[in-house]
């Protein structure tokens, strides 16, 4: 190894003098927000995890090594309160709630590689090490603050929280003037750096237009960040290593999960069983909802990393998705309109729910959960479109040719057109999926499904079968259908992993080890290929759409 040439601060111990990663290409590191363990998972949580899982599966099939981290945010005031109410210790409470999340991810086939639970001792050690480093570098200071405090929301209020009449609204409950000592992080010292970073890195946030929300929020006077809570007010948190009278503010703790569970400072704090930070970092996609972009992920987080000495090229990328609403309104316990993903995946199958969640929203925009549309997407598209195509294609091949495919020498314009649709669908799918337009990626694959269904209608294999002179044409039609379907089972695999595996079993074609999207080419099924037995892939559901 030559001399270290990297410019790096005293705090951050990794850059260019560390040995090169043993992996020639950095793995694709994808994370999601970690969910608060203060209630049951709802459809918004499920959407985010499925989105991450789809992208992780897509990137793997794209030939990338992938590390997918997700988890639960278990500390904080709300958890402490809920545990008290339930007569449980906070740990008992979060353990119980966490089970509902892990069970749902299992049911929905969300296959992550790392689990970030913030009560994990390894995480706590990294949070404390980071706090100590920032403290030693003079980035933290203690001060007393007098201000208006909402007893109900348990936070200090600023003038921003006042209503147009200058009064704090009802939502804040009782507001008292309070004096409290706390530890602060010198956030404001780094705001100019952050503005410059955002302006010079248009790919920091996806969709790019969200960056202006961040820049707007950075206008005007910037405040330092209070990163502690006095023990008497909150005990369910990570103690500050340099002042035992305080625990860490939950957002500082939670944000750190993206590096603590990626192996940051593992040697220094004695953590084992985690990935190699050198290999993984920075994250290629930290998937979050729009509500937690400003300030936590786009302000606190990059500044925390910058203050720790992470160079600009090691600031992670953010993918910001929109919200699922219900009849235009935000979901809330008080409105009683919270949509339960567990129940939906029982009714529509896990793949049916995954499909709906991916096809009915554009990443970055909001969508409205709609029961009629989930029924339609299952019955019309999955059962009627894809399932029916697979079923009738294999059925006909079984009936007319005992399931044996012989492409033969026949060709015509109709066959060519179907091949053309397949050839065009693949790059369009890849381009859309690569740019987070999952719904458009699905639509690209669906062009094959629609064309193949129309191809059955126009070539009429059942008529061809009656005419021995059309035998070669019938062979080619059956072959084209099976081959087009095989392509579909690969393209839709990240979205419908269970159903597409079953479909491939019916086709009699297993994905070869290491098969990647660029291996997709016409002719996956060999001459003489034997198809399997058709079984309805998505049995139709007899469901009534709800009364409006
Ligand atoms: N614990 C924090 C995140 C810490 S990340 C270091 C949190 N938890 S949360 O449970 O409230 O939300 C988890 C994720 O679900 C967030 O990305 C949030 O935006 C997302 N969603 C919550 N409700 C949602 C919808 N209705 N629709 C889509 N996603 C939504 O925030």
C-alpha cells in the first residue's frame, strides 16, 4: 500500500488509506426508515418495505450484490408512555410490538439481510462512540434553554408552532414556560456546507424536486440541535457517555442505524456479526417517506456524517416516497381509517398486495388506497390478465402437443410482432425500474401480457388445431406464447416472487443460477421443451367492491 493520500479528518477513520475492498464492485446498499414500535404496522409501512424489497430483488437480478437493511426504532418518549400504560417494561413492550412487524415482513416476503433494532447492544455502543467523538471534537455543548413546552407533545415549541393568532393551538394541549438544561449539537456550523452540498449534488435526493424543500428549510436563522433529554423526563433511550443525567434524543439514535448496522466503528467498539463498512458504505438508497425528509434525513443526517468527518462522496442517497392516503385523508387512529396490510395480504395473497402497492403509486407521489382498485388489480390484471394467459397457454400446449414445444420453421408477421414487443419491453422495464418508476416497469412487462393475450385471440390456436395443414403455425404460436411468458416471469419476479416461481414451475423452466436480466433473449426454451401442468396462478376472488 502506498502512503495515505485521502483528505480526512481526525474523527472519521476510514478513507483511502484502508485496504481496498475485496469486492471489485461495491454492493448495492439499500435501507428503509426504521418503524416506530408504538403500534401495529399499517399500509404505509408495508409499502416502504415492499418498495425496498422489490428494488433489492431487482438489483440482484441486475447482477449487483445487494445488502438490504431494515428494522425498528424502539426508543423514545412515546414508547415509554405506551409501555407504562400497558403495564409493561419498555423492553417488553417493544419486543411485543416488534413481532408484529417481523411477522408481516415474513408474510410479505420482504427478505432483508440485516435487522436494525435500536435496542441492539451493538447499535448502542456505536451511538455512544459517535457522541463521544463529537463531544471530544467540541461539536457538542450544554446550555440552558427557557421556552414554551407542550406537556402533551413533550417538546419545546418555537414561534413556528404558533397559529395565525399568535397562540399555540389546541393540538399542543397544556403549554408551560420551562427552563431546562440540555446538550446541543453545533448543527448551524455546518449549514453552509449542506447548502453547497445539495446544490452541487443533484442526485442526493430522489425525486430531485424535493431538494428545494430542503433548501427552503435552510433559509433564515439556523438553530443547533438539542440531542439530549433529561433522565427525569425520559429514561428509555441511550445514555450520553459523558453525562449520565441525560439520554440521547431519539432521532440522533435512530439515524445512526444506517451506519451502526453497516459495521461502522465495529472494530473500535468490539462489534461482530455485521457487514464490512468499507465494503458497504455509502448507502445507495435510504428509502424514506416525505414526512421525514426535512429536517431529520436531509439536514440532521448529512450534517452528523459531515461533522464526523465523512467526505462528500460518502453522503448517502435519499429516495423519498409519497404517502398512501384514504379517500384523500391522512390515515389516523382517531379517524379509524388505518389500513391493515396483514388482512389485505390474507385476502389478496402477499403477491396480490405487493402488486397493488407497486402498480398504484408513482415513487415520490402520493396515492389513495382504494378497495375497488385492489380488487380490480387482483381480479382483472393478475387473475384475468396474467394468470389466465399462463393457464390457457399451457392448457392448449398440453391439449394439442402434450406440452412439448417445437418452434419449427414457421414464422409470420404476427409472430414477429410479439417478439418485437418482448424485445422492446425488456429495455423499457430496465430503464424504468432503474429510475424508481416501478409502476412503469410493471407497465412495460404488462405490454407483453396484453400483446400475448391479443395474440391468442387473433391466432386462434383452437381453430389452428383443427386443421392439420396449420400444424407448423400452431407449433410456432404455442412456442411464442410460452417464450413470451417466460420473459414475463423474470421481469415480474421482483414484484411477484412467489407467483412467478410457481409460473416458472408450470412452464417447466427454472431460473438458471446467476441468471441476470441481460441474459434475457428470445429462445430461453429449447426445441423440445416440456411444459408442466397448468394450475390457476391467481384464483379469482369473489369479492364485492364496497359501497361508495
Ligand atoms: N421511526 C421513524 C423513522 C426513523 S428512520 C431513521 C419513523 N417511523 S414511522 O413508523 O412513523 O414511519 C416509518 C416510515 O413509514 C416512514 O418512512 C414514513 O414516511 C412511512 N409512512 C408512514 N405513514 C405512511 C403512509 N401513510 N404512506 C406511506 N408511507 C408512510 O418515521
